[in-house]
C-alpha cells in the first residue's frame, strides 16, 4: 500500500488539545482526521472524526484517570499509526500563542528554541506553557519528528511602532511591555484568501472582526496588520465570552487597594468571570444570550455591539479610511443578528447591509451600492499552521521519524 505524507496540527490547552491531520496536496493541505482529547487530568476522553465529520474513534477513560498530556499524545501517535495507515506523519505544527517581538514568522523548534519560547510564559501564563507542553513531549519521545511553532503574535509585527507601543517609560517598554496583538493565525488566513472574495478588500483598507469566544479586530492595509484591538495580553480590546476587554488600569488598582483582591483573584475576574458571562450573569455563549429574553442577556449583547462599533471606528482612524469589513470566527460567521447590528451601527463609515445576503451568511453581505463592502469569511487557523509546517519541514519521504 502506498503511503502519503501527512502533517499533524496541535492546539493544546491546560487540560485538553485539539488535533488535525492534514494530507499533502498540490494546493492547500486537506483534513483527513481531526479531533480532541479533553479532561486529561480528570476524566480523559479522546474523539477522532474523519474529514467528513463522522466519528471514527471514541475512547473514554474512567473518571479519576490522570492520562496527562504525555499519555494522550502517546495515544494520539499510536492512533495515527494504527488507524491512518495510508498516511505517514512527517511533521507536527503547533499553535503557540506568543512569539514575542522576536518571532515574526513560524520556526522549526528544537530544545534551544523551546528555551527561548519559555521566556514568554509570563506574558501569556494561561496559554504559553500548555502550548509548549506537547512540543517538549515530542522532543523527548520522538526527537527526529520535525516540529514547527506558529505564533498568534507574528502577523502583527508589521504594525508601525506607534501602534505597538504603550505610553510608558522607555525602560518599561524595553522589558517587553508593548502591544503584541493575537489571533494572528486567523488574520493571516483571511488575508491570504481575501483576494478570492474581493480584490479591493485584499489590496485596500480592511478591518477583520474575529468574533469568537475570544474576540478581537485587526486593521489591515493590503493584507498587512497595521493595528489590532488586543495588546499586551489577549484580555485587551473587545469584551469576550469571559474576558472583560479594555479596562481602565485604575480599576485594577482600585480592586487591589480598596476591594482587597489579590493578583490571582483579579486574573480570574479579568479572564474568566467577565465579558458576556460577567455582564449577563447567564452565559458566555452568544447563542444562549440571543435565545434569552432576560434583559441582562440583551444588555451584554448591547455592550458587545457598542464596543465593537467603537473599536471599528478607532481602527478605521488608524487606517485613515475603510474599504471593507470581514466577519469571522464563531459569532462572526454564525450570528446574523450580531452582524446586522454591527453593520447598521457602521452605516456612518459607509457600510450598507444587504439583509437577505446577511441572512444567507456567506461571502458578500453588503449591497452593490455600499461604499464599504462587508463579508463573511470562515477562518481556518489549522490550515495556516499546516501550510507553514509543510514549508518548513519539506518532504521527508525517505525519512522515518521513529
Ligand atoms: P473560540 O474562540 O473558542 O475558537 P469560536 O470561534 O468557536 O470560539 O466561537 C464561539 C462563539 O461563537 C460562542 O459565543 C458561540 O455562542 C458563538 N456561536 C456559534 N454559533 C453561533 C450561532 N449560530 N449564533 C450565534 N452565536 C454563535
């Protein structure tokens, strides 16, 4: 039987990871399997689906089992070997949240690169350590398997210095306290496919709204990031599922000094108890809020729409004009109501919504006469990682990794 080269893409969190297996093709790599392992330290559950979405493997361990990342990765590698025998793994691409100011593009990782990436753990304590865990596990277990790290920050390194700086003393800035921006792998994907939708959007001034559980916006000039709503951390900018977004720094001092909260409690507040969940007191999930008739749910959505409109205006100012806006990610791709409200509020910028097209929810959702066009483009961070990994790994048809 002939085997074809394949690339695995991993997105690891604290107690779970998502994976996709991409087969090589002349154009974009395509998915042959995807799935996730979750509850790694409490109640592990591994599910894999084929490219069409049908479940091909489902394994649950008894509650209390501590499979851990290492155990689950071993399970994944064995699964790929035993079940996907037509494909040979030639490399793994990892989503890594932080590449600091140094990593402006993806990189082949070895132990010395991992040591450098560990430096960014304090900048993204909730994500970076978990992103690095599978890299270290593979370096130990399968040292010859090529690995590539792709960063959520890299895409934004084209921003001008004024967009990346805080107005803080230079000695603080020099210690890495600057705006980094995130969701870069999603923005890179949109920037790459935008010309298939609109040459003007691809070459002009475009704002991409990545509205998911995490939400941010990016202003692009000819497909390059010039400004974004997220800053030093992924807590900045828009309100999100559970994150507050931009917050007057004086609030943090007040919480510390007057309400007696410590750093840990404030971190929890900012990252896990705020945003749609905190404001509504009901849910972080936009679907639940849209279905609710509780006024607190409506207010949480109102706030999300209002802040989206303000950030849109701010990014249009950074661009000095606007040709197109693009909605992507869970809310952006699926919530007609949300898109409609954001577009109506952006009428002053020149956006004229086509209500029927918006209901269909694919491609162009603005009228022909609209001065600023509006689009829905499904994002695909995994394929971006797979492409970079393929480029950096090359083809190793004659090489066995383990
Ligand atoms: P993540 O940032 O975790 O990748 P997603 O991009 O999957 O998040 O987005 C999750 C968000 O998308 C949730 O708030 C969810 O409610 C919302 N969402 C998904 N489908 C719909 C829908 N049909 N209508 C409204 N919101 C939706």
